[in-house]
C-alpha cells in the first residue's frame, strides 16, 4: 500500500482467514503493519481511541459477532473523522442485500473471499495495486 508505515485495519473474527490474509500480504511484500480486530465494536473503539494512527485502508468481514460489518460501516461512514478511510469488504456472504448495503454505505470495494489460496493472493494483489495507484485526499 502506498504509505507503508500506515497500518491496515483488518476487521475479521475468523482466525484462519486472518492468517491467510497476513500470509498473502507478506507474499506480495506489503510492509504495512496489520491491526486485527475481531468485531466491529472493537474496531470502532480502536479507531476512536486517542492517539491511534488512522489506517490507510480497512479490510472488513461482514459476518461477525457483537457488531457485524454492515453495522460497523453505518457508524464509520456517519463519523466525519472516519468516513474518508477506504473500506474494502472481504466476505463469504452471498447475500445480494449485503452487497447493496455495502455500496450504499460507500465502500471502496466488495470482494468474495476465494477458497483457493492462490486466488486469495491475487485478490490481495489487486487491492494493493489499486490502493498504491489510488490518490488519497
């Protein structure tokens, strides 16, 4: 990602998916630190904590306990301090309504988690490429 010192916030409760994402990022040489929060509530607390560096991007799972991804998005996009942070949804959800809700709430991208690891790496590469090329305000 462009600013390799800025953290990536990964909001994901599935340990296997967390390990897969970390492995894929390492494989494509993304040097950003990754902060993992297990649900939307924890992620929101983290983002609102004083002195916490804003992430360059948020990778968000939708199906989580406590506060799901859609609820998290609603709160982040309503917060003037947080709404400009790009959010990419990474999900196993096949629900069309989740996709519609995500884009209505201003996500930068919506990607289905591939089962195949090589495809996972390619997906992370495409996210990295896009955010490396994308100019942030």
